């Protein structure tokens, strides 16, 4: 944006620049995640658009930054704890 002699317009202009910087920082962070995931995909030697791994038991699953096994174990433990405290039905669903 060019220099403006009106202080109100200059303030708006600076606000817009600041918002653009915040947007650009968020975009850079997202693009970095995409580049890292793409790098993992290429290093795996896969030609698929999904990164897959074969587990020791022979099953195949999509590679993810999220540890779903741990999530489901913790979720099950949480549900069992709620049930042991007598929480059930809609109250249980609301707490999940």
C-alpha cells in the first residue's frame, strides 16, 4: 500500500497489512505441514497418494500424525470410567 497523508486511512492500511501477515503466517504453517507429509510419502517409496504402513500382524493402515490406537484406548477407558460412576444414556453422550 502506498503512503497516505490521512491518518485514518493509514490506520486502516496498517490493519490490512497486519491481517495479511497473520494470514500469510497461517498459510506458511499449513504449507510446511503439507511439505513434511509429502516428504514422508516420497521417502516411503509409495506411489499412492496415501501413506500406508504394514503392521506386524499384516494389516495395513494409513499413516497419520494422530495416534488413533492410543485415542481409542483412552476413549474406551474414559467411557468405562463414566459408566462406573453411574453416568449413562444422554448424559454419557453429552460428556463425550
